[in-house]
C-alpha cells in the first residue's frame, strides 16, 4: 500500500491575481496550509465519482470524530452542506459551500459559518499521464488553507492541536479511500441489491449502511421509529413486522439484539438477552420465508461465545457449541433462522469477535479510561479475545451478499486472538499512555457477577478455518497494532 505523503507548501496570496491589501497581507500572515497527497490506482474521474457517491462524507469521517450531517447536497457549484461537529463537550454548526467544481478534476469547499476564521479545502484528482495504462493511476490531493480564530492567541493555543488533528484525519481518509478503491476493483458489485437491515442504528449498522450504499446497494432499515424514506416499522416484542409495502427484497442483514454488556446480568436481563435474539430472529425469518419470493441470501450476526471457553483448546467453525449462557444464546439465535434455510435461502451466520471501533462497543468504553492513564490488564491478563476491525466486518458482510460460498457459520475474527495483556499493551502504546492499573478478577465478579466470567474474563481461543483458505478473504487489518493505529489515528508520521 503506497504511503500517503504529507507536504506543507507555503500559503499563497489570499486573492491571487488581485492587488494585495493590508487586510489580505494580515490574513496571509495568520493562515496555515496543510496538504496530503496519495497515489490511488484508478483514473481521476473515477476517484471524483467515488467522492460523489451517497454517504461518501459519512464513510470518510474518522470513527473518533462526532459529526452529524444536518443538510446534505450534491457536489455542485454553489450548493451548501450543513453539519454539526462536536468540539470538546460542545456541538458547533458548520456550513460549507462548494465552489470551483470541475467534474472529474477537482472541487473546493469553503466555510461560510463554523469554528475557523477561514477554511478553504481543495480536493484534486490528478491523473498520471493522458491515456493508456498511465491513466489508470492518479493522485488524490487534499489542500487546506485555514486560519484559527482569536488571531495570535488562537495560533498560540491551538496551532499544534489542529495540525495534529488534520494529520490524523487525512491519513485515515486517504488510507480508507485507497483500501475501498482497491477492494472495489478486486470485488466489484455485480448486481445492486435491495437489502433489509435490522440493527441499522447500532454499532455495526452505522458503519455498514454507508458502505453498502457506496457499493451500489439500496438499503431498507427495520426500525421501531421510522422517520426516513425506506424505513420499515417492526416491533419484535409485539411480534409485528409488515413487509407488504417493502417491494422486492433481494437480501437481509440481521444485526439487532439486546446489548449483552449493558449491565449486570439479573435473571430478568438474561431472559431479555436470550429472547430478544430468539424472538426477533424468528419473527424476521418467518416473515421473510413467507414472502412470495423469499430473499436469496440472509446474513445474520452471531457471536464467538458460541464456542466453549477454556484455557487449552482452540476452536474454529467446526467446533461444537459450548455450555455457557452465551453459548446457549448463540445456539438459539442461529437456530431461529431455520425457516429461511427450509425456504431455500442461503444463510450465512457470522460469529463475530470483539468489534474494534472507537465509536462504541468495548473499545469505545475503554478509551476514556486509557486516555486518562488509568488503564491496565483485566484479571491475570492471559485470557484471549478474538477481535475484528469494523472495516473488515462490514467488508465481510458486503462480500457475503454476492458470493454464494459464504454460507453457514463463518468466524468473523482476525488472524490471532489477543490476550488481554497483549491488548492492554497495544492500546496503551497507540494512545501513548501508561497502563499501570490492573483490575482484579474478584472485583469484576463482585461488580458484574456472571457477566464478568463470560465476557471480560472469558478465555476464547477462536480462529477461522474458512476465511482465508476457503473464502479467499484477505483482512485489511490482520494485526492488532496496525488496526488500532488506523482506527485511532495513531500512526507515527515520519
């Protein structure tokens, strides 16, 4: 993978071609410039088109950032986009206007209202050569001229922070763009599908939906509170799901279920965890199977807790189900899909490891503690946890939609599970923080009861026998340190 190269050219005149005024000279003196250039293996016109796809901005937003799109707009001259950006504890509105739009070549967004005194972001897609093989590669150039508010004091207090933030953000964006373009070339979408998704607003769903739309699929969300076009109402607790108005459904992705780590496991909570998955999955399976034309494929989440937890044996897709509570949950969860199999639908069950993303989940909960320098191993630290980077997981789901080999159980895990001690060390290194405060097992058991033994203290040596050898899937992030560096923007610039 080519390494994006940051450069810092000197800022030019604020009004090139016009006589400089004292105000222009003062603005130029206060302005900073950031630029990042990456080689991308596609024509410039294709890269420009990729940036114009639905949800491209959401896809490119780093998972550690809090950004909401209030009003979207196509990349056309004079159009405006309105965002809300979280800066510390506060939300700030940001309105950007597109100018200098040259399809296939470049566009610029300028801040009309927002946190900067000036912001001008020029996106360029520079083809290498004019025709033939040379045209198959281009340079992605992000060039930003900006001025901080409060003049001298703004620069004194914020210059280094903003520079570091831009370096993290645009390395992430360029790395993700390169990986998506390469995956798109290697595995093009052969036929766009109409896909029903449950759990669309959850941890995985929020990243999955933009990816599916950019891959050309049409997404219909199953939700208790429909508010957007294409939303379909369902209420698993009441047993209500009406797909009569949905039209053709080519595929379904089932991610919904009660949060396992949402609190101490009382008897009532354990029942909710079990029945939310069993009841919701059975409702979806029965409803889809009863359609005049059931979907050709259904992809359902499950968990690596399907397998026995121990300190000796390793497990792959051929290993038997375990005996713990979460093993029972996974067994019932997967068993509820049987009506679809009977209807001739291809069913792929992804037994998912710990999903790595700073946007939430286990990693999201750890980050505040580790950033404060208060992190440490859990228990003796030897217990192993299978994990998967969020980008690999959504890519696997997309791959399973169109590849008939993805059928039955597949362990959605990286190449090696990480011991808690290894994970703690890697996270502390990525954040440049110490990890000197271990959490004893007895304290977790007092606080969380049975939940501690089956989650934080569980030893799960899970591997996938199918991913690489049978399905030919190459992980984007096979190693823990690299995955954390990407997801946290923790690469060390040369």
